[in-house]
C-alpha cells in the first residue's frame, strides 16, 4: 500500500489542475484483487498531498500580507485549508513581531488541526519572507540557500531532510521508520527496546547558530527561512531577497531587504480616488468624509472604493422622478410614445391614460388605418378563456367554447362537463350494465354473458368451451353446470368431481343393500366380496356356498366321507360295525361310502339274526335361527314284507 500512496502523492504533484477522483490510479502495477484498495489508498494520499500543498500556498500568501480567502479547489476541504493556514501564518507573524514564544500548544488547544499549528510555528519562527520562481540577476550576490531542505526548513520532513539533485528525500532518526507519505516518522517497535536513547540529546550544547538536528551519527545545522548556512556549517547569514529577485514585490513597488525578510514600498502615485498612507500603501479616499463630493442638498453622499455616490434622501413613487435638488417631480409620460396608435395620451399627476379616438365595442378593435372597427378573433390570438377540452370557435364580436362529443359546454365556467349517458339514457344504451367514462360510456355484461358485436347487447357465453368442469359440462343460459360420471358426484366447488362411497351410502338398507356380504368402495364404483367358503354369483352381489364336497375342493381322504356345511365342509371317518364291510357302490363317488353286511360266521346267531343288509350315510343341510316348532325333514323307510310307513 505504500507504493500506492506514493503514486497518489506523485499524481497530485504532476496534475495540480485535476481532481484527485479523476486521476489515472489504474496504472498502478498491483495484483487484480488489490486494485480497488490501492486506488482508495492512492486517492487518500492524493488528497493529503493537495491539502499539504494548499496549506503551503496559504502560508506563502499569508507571509505576503494578502487577504486570507477560501480559494477554488476540487475538494472544499482543501480550499478551506488554504485559508486556515494563511490565517494561522499571519497569527504566527504577529507573534514573531511581538517577539513571543513560538509555542504551538496554545494553537493546538483551539482544535484547528495540525496544519494550522505547523503554519503558526513556521511563520512565528521565520517571519515574513516570500520565495518566488524568478531567476537571480545579481551574479555577484552571495549564494542562495543551497537546497530545498534549507529553503523550506521544517516543512518538508518530520525528522531529517536530505537535499538531492531532483529535490529532497526524508529520513527518520534511529528507532523510527518513514510513513507512506514519505514525510512523517513513527516509532519502529520492531527495533526499539528498553534503554534506547533519543538523538535529540546530540544537540545539547550545540554549536549551531539557529537550528540543530541529530542524525544518529552526528548533528546537522540549518537556518531559518530568510537565512542561509555559511561555509563553516554552523553560522547563518541573512539572504538578500531583493538582490536575488526572490521577493514578490509588484510592478510600481520597490524591494527593501530586512534581516530574514524584505518589505515592498510603492514608488508610483495612487490613482483617482486613492491616497497613500504613511506605510506607502494606496488606500481609498473617503470623499464624503473629506467633503469633496458634489452631492446636492437633497442627496446623501455614500463612499465607494475609489469614488462616491449621491443617493436621494427621499424615495419617489411610480410616475415621479428626482430633480437636481433631490425633490420628486411628476413625469410627463406623454412626452414619449406611451400610448398605442388610435389613442391620445393624457398626462395625470403621477401617471397617464390613453383615450381612444374611435371607440369600438367589446370584441372589436380599430383597423390598421384606425378608421373602422373590425372583429377580434380571440381564438386565433389566444385571448379566449376556453378551458380544458373545450375548443374556441370565433363569431362576430365574441366567441364560444365548443366541447367534443360526450361533453356539454358550461358557458359560465368555459369548461366541458362530462355527459353521464348511463343516467341520461338509462336502459337505452346497454342491454345489461352501463359504465360511464370520461366523454363516453361502456357496456358490460353479467357473469355468464359476453358483449355482442354491437358492444351494447349481451349474448350467452358458452363456458363449456373453456372446460371449467373436471368431467362433464352442461351449458345453460347465462351459466353452466358441471356433472360427473357414474360413481362420482359434484364437489362443493361445483366444478370438480369426488368419488361416491356407494357402500356407505346404501349401508344398512336390508334387501336394498348393494352386497349380500361385504361392500368394498373403489374409485368411481364398488365391488362385493364373499366370506371364505362362499363364491360371488353372476349378479356380482350375491354369495353362494362353494360346496367343496361337490366340486372336489376338499382335502378328505379316501377313507373319509366329505359332507358340506355352510362356508366349508367336514371330513367324516366312516367306521362299519362288526360283520359289515365298507364299500362304494358302482358308479358312486368316494363320498357315498356305505357299510354292507358280510357273511356271518358259523353259529354267529347275532349276525345271522341281523336283517340290516347295508348302512348308508346321508347328510342334510339344516338352516339355523328358525322359529320352532317347524318341520325340518321327513323320512320314509320300507320294510320287507310290510307297507311303507313314514
């Protein structure tokens, strides 16, 4: 950042007539990510250099005895710095003339800034001296101050100033390091330590006549402004500014050298209205005070720079003027051409009036030869008072304000008032709704209708063209209705469809129920389910027993007999009594097993006497939950040799 600051200071010196904000800081060779920070640093250092230069110029102007004013600068603060340093320098000059101590602590207590304090100290120590850029003409005169450091002692560097071929460089005493402004010094904490001594002690009992500066390795003597260091390097001699032409005396002034400075005295006479004071300066002559003015009794003398002015003691009103004694007299306006053609001027006290030679009525004026009256076209001249939308139409001796269609003229106010067609022609301009507008009207239709081609009548709007419904749309006059497919119903918004839960809707209605057993709702429909052991019939709602024994869906073994029950089946083990054998009749299924009597053993009387030849197993379906008594079954049996009985 020190390189960026140096760049800003250099640009300020090289471009004194340009604003710091417009200088080419972008030419600084830094990395891209540091460009903006570098520009800001350079701009700050540019402003600081400008303020320093403004302060220096203000000091030089203050030494010359000029009036301290704020001068133009690109930065308002810089312009104020010029004036402040000029005033602080002149304060230091007063202290110098009165042989007061040049202690800046009293100035710093005023909080006027460091520049002001330095200006006060510089002018207090060095007195009145001005260096100019004019080359020396006296070749036999002593040498001028040897370098910049001597000419601007104490202003260029905070510690040590070293002259160079191109100007000067600043150095710091041991234990300090130079700041980015190449002028001020700060304590170098990286090198300083306990017990380090200051170089100021080297100037104790110094042989220098005026100023001494410790350099760390020795001392350096210097002189105040207006003096130059002798060849012995210790004593100082006065610089004869008049001989070197380094004074700033103007043309018509003569330079007189003084110890450490010079004075300028006027050698030419002062101009008219000025006189020379004892100091040889030209000051304004107050003619009023001296009584050499030429003002009459009715006027009062007022002094002006280099002259005077006679001001009337009283103020005359309109139509009056002052005479040479300062009194107010009437002006005869008729001496000039105050009235237009066709009129006669009549002077009055303090004024005048114009009287027409030929009188024309309102809306008429005299023609060019002032012999006749002709109509005034107020519309063409723009002297009408038609306002707003009204249009001026000229007629003989007057004009009218005409309004466009949709407006009516109000001749009293010369304005156009809107006609409310909806009220004036109620029910005749629009079929449904009329909306008044400025200068016209518009027709609107209710929801469900749209404006017809004549922009007055309304026709039905087929909302179904825009598919407002989720499933089916039915257009009706002025509106529409949404309907849904079977299994759905219209939702509360009237547009979307939601599933109908048929199972819940028709539950608990007995014979009207949808399903014989279980109803399961689906999107847009429903399905019926049967319990295990039943199957859904073709009507998709009734359940019938599967009859596993008939369809072979059972798992009974060949030794068992399957008999059906509601919703299932049972496997029955057929066990024949003694003397019976299990058989299956020819052509019968395994479920029709029976026990057939076999041959009896000899002398087995019980077997022989048993007349039952076969035992068959039959299974009956008996309904449950019936009211008793009720006949469930009837059985018939036939005994050999007897009639059938039941």
